[in-house]
């Protein structure tokens, strides 16, 4: 076996309609995490009180 430290290859940013995934930097133990960012599915409209009869 090799004595070289294990490294993960750089993964390109993943994009889809509502999700974006990016690779994070490795921590002290060598764990490489991924950050997932969700885009909103629907628009939020401010509430308006209905007209009184």
C-alpha cells in the first residue's frame, strides 16, 4: 500500500431545477462533506383581508 495521504477528487457543482450541491473542503480528519441548497418550490404571496360585504 502507498503511504501517500488519501485525497478526494474535486467534484463539479451539481445543479438541478430546485437543488444545488457543492463539495466542501475536507476537515481535520479528512472528511469531505457536501452542501445542499434548496430553492423555493412556490411563490409566497402576502395575505390580504377579504372585502367585507
